[in-house]
């Protein structure tokens, strides 16, 4: 496992992404914004896996897409190995993209049904002009082998493969350019449990072998616990807590994290853990609650939580939490 | 390396295999090949000059000596006219639809992919074209350009593209949100590469199918133009024009109208069969099931 003193590969500062909502037939006025990601800060260190958890709609996928440049941020900065991605020219950005790739959630939608496995995996190399035609072919075979697929399958189409195999093809494509950072956007959520563990283990093996850095986005706390070095918890566009994995799972501080962790099913006969059941639904990101965004559902909310937004505070080394009880 | 020969088999061979598994497609292809061959080799195949009149021998019934399909009101050999007519009819149908589907596909791709202002402009243009009655629009443009076979092709192509533009645009809008398109842009694909390499192959199937359905439509439209005096000019043989000429004698001599009508019908049918088979061959999901 990598030491925590490693340099940061990605450093995200004050990252905000608002999706404007426009109304009007001819003159379109902005009437509001979905605050998908609001003032988020974190870093991913070289060779580590940062797990990003949260429930549906909390903005975790948007964070990944903004880092990749699939969405442009409303404000904030993303430092990728010393370069601010929000301030690069398109040409420079294209070159930087070689070093970061994405693995998608849906293995059925993420592969072009009309391209053979070979052309799918080869495409990143073609775009960035890597190698000659024969070198690319050899590299495809090598990559397929690396992700555990028979290179003889390279002339087949994605629909001839199972979900797990397709996800391996997606991983091979992501590896084609030898990236530093791979953003895994719920890479196993669409797979069967038995296949999930295979893909997670494959990702871990590849990380050790190739020195990859992962941003692992998921809503599955057990998978995140298995693969991550550090874990960030998101709620309604904010990161509420970041800590090393063991620290977070042993000593969750934010009430939301506690509630989330108490929801993991336990397979033991020991004394039952107290289950924290949250009341109500996630508020709309169109009009998030004032103060601490979690106060509407927090069992420990005080009057201060309603008016004042808690600042992220480092309570112990590497353990950052945004909650008034610890400021 | 070649444990499985199948997997390394070239794409074209595979497409052909799937195509030939489709029985009706093969029937359609054979009929089309016959029509196209007779069009290409018309001077060799046709027993008479299509323009040669023999007024003493008009309205000869099918099976008359020397005239297998009989003769028309001027005593011209119907078979020869059909064979020479297939040249014009097939050419107009194929060229007009090719022009229309290329224009429509490109505009539809741009509109669907870029959305916003580009989409608004293209779609308003489509609506302008739809707002005019088809035949009136065609006649108007033909009146300006003057009657000729080439103008018929250009005008029919230039007027029927909105169908393809709409079709492609709708498909592109659906595909744009697919993850494989996002993956392509995450890799650093240019817009043109995403449009033509990732999206276009996925929208081509409905375009090919409606193009094969559009060819008979174009043949019929050129016939209407010929009838109205803006298309192929008599005495040149063209199937549509032959039908409209023959309609005056329908009750006296139905023979004259049946043959060109039958030709249009058979060509329409075979294009549809071929279109179906091509669609199946191009769809990897369907194609593999047939294996």
C-alpha cells in the first residue's frame, strides 16, 4: 500500500458545478441551477485509491466527469500533476487526457455496438497517434490478456460478451494509453455479485502492476471498503467527511457517515449495532437547505446547523469532517 | 494465433454470409441483378429499337410473333421499351435517393450532435420543405431548371432529404447521451471523429432501410413528372411515362399498362427485400443470432 506522503496526482479546490435551468420560449432566462457539486475540495495521491461514496444524485458522478473534462466546472480549479485543467488550451488538454481515463458504470452502453473489440481498445492509440499499426495490434492483444480476456476474441463485437467481460474490455480501453489516473464511475454496480469481486480484484491487481491511481466512485460501501485507501463521503454536492479507510469505518464522525455505515448489513451474531434510520428524503439540489445541508435529516441538529455552514476541519491527521460538533 | 478461424474472418465475408442467409433478400438481389443487367446491356438484350414505330402492327397482344409482350399504340415493342426504360428509371431512383440520403444524413448528424442554433436552423429548413406540397415544389423547381433527366435526379434528391435529416437527427440525439460517445470524448476524439466513426455507423441502418424504400418512391415521382411534362420527355421510354401513356388505352388494351406497372412493382419489391437483408446483415446483434 502506498505511503500517505506521496505527491498528489489530482488536487481539486473549490470545485463547483451548477447546471443552469432555463425557462422561456424565445428569451431563455436562467431561473435556477441544480447545484450538483458545490465547493468541493480533495486530493488523490499517487498510487492510491480514493473512494467517493454517497447516495444517488449527490454529485459524485459529476465530480468524476468534471475532472475528466466531460463537463466544464462552474468555478474552482483541478490540478492534475501540477497543471490546472481548467486553464489549459484545448490542445494541451487533449495531451493531458492521455493520462486519465474512465471506466463507466454500464458495460452495455459504454462500448460502441458496431465496433469490434480490437477497434474499441485500439481507438485511444489511434487518436493520440501512438505506435504503428502492427504495434497497436500487438498492444491490443497484450491488453486483452492483461484484463483476462482471450486475445482471439478481438474480432468479436461487444454484444457477444457478458457484462463482466464487457467491463474488462472497458478496462482494457482505459489502460491503452498507460494512464496515471483512472476514474472508475461505479464500475461494478451493474454486475452480478460474483463478477463484481472478479472485476474489483482485477482493478487492484492492475493498480499494483501498473502503479495506477484510482478515483473509485460508488454507492456500495463494502466494495469501497475493500478497494480504497481513503474514502470521501458526499452529500448533496458537498464532501462531508474524508478519512483514511480504517479511520473512517472505525470512527465515523459526521452524522451522515454514521448513518450510512450503520446501514451496511452485518453477517455476525454478536451484539446488534444500533441502526440509524434517517427520516425523509434527500432535499432538492435545486434549493439546498441553509447552513449544514444535512440538518433537515440529522438526528443531532442544533440551531446553529440551520444558519451556519460548517467548514471542513481536520480533526485528526488526514481526517477531515464538516460538522459543527467537531469545529 | 488462429485457433478460431471464424474470429479472424474478414468483415465483408461475414456480412455476405449473413446476407445470403436471408432468403427473400437473395430473391430480391437476383431480381435486381436481372433488372440492372438488362439496363446495362439494353442495346444487346432488347430485340427492337424502343423508338421504332410500326403503325400497321399496333396493339399487338402478348405472344405475337416477334413481340413477346406485344406492342403499344404506335406499334413499338413493349419489351424493348421496358428494357431501355429500366435504364432511366433505375438511374433516377438510385441517384435521387443517394443525393437525398447524403444531404439528409449530414444535416441530421450536425443538427442532432450540435443541437441549439444549428439544430434550430436545420429543422426550420426541414419544416419549410415539408410545408410545400411535394409535387408543386418539384414542378416549380423543374420549371426553373428545365426538363432533363439530370434535373429530375437533382430535384428529387434535393427535395426529399428532410425525411432522412429528421430520421438521423432523432437517432443522433438518443445516441449522444450513450456512454460510448462520452467515452470517445473522454479519450480526446474530435467532434468529426465522434460523429462519423461512433455515431454514424449506429444511425446508418434506418437510413439504408428508408433509402431502399425511397427508391421506388423516387421512380414513381419521376413518372409523375414525366406525365406532367416536366420529366422524361416522350418518346423516350421510362416506366412511369409508359404507365401514364398507357392509361388512355387501359380499357382497350390493358396489356400496355400491366407490364410497366409490373416492372415498377417488382423493382420496389426487390429493393425492399434487399433492404431488409442489408439491415439484418449490418446489425451485429441480429447477425450473430442467425449464426
